[in-house]
């Protein structure tokens, strides 16, 4: 199965954003700094996942 780079980066962004959001709202308050952290986690995951290529298949 071949998964596109865009699909992988979207899933990575959702995962990173949700992990940061869950951590941020542990005290039932979302501050501006925590919001910025969530946004940076999503953007970072999108960029890194999209930029790193898949490992090429090798014949065994």
C-alpha cells in the first residue's frame, strides 16, 4: 500500500496537535502560550513529515 506524503503529514499534524491539546487543557484552561504550542506542533509535524521521504523498497 502506498500512502502519499500529504496524507502522512495530515495524520502526523492531527496526532501532534491532539497530543499537545490534551496536555494543554489538563488544567481546564487554554492560555495563549499553549495555543501557540499546539499550532507549532501541528506545523512542525506537517513540515517534517512532508519533507522526509519514504524509505525505498529493497528486493529481498
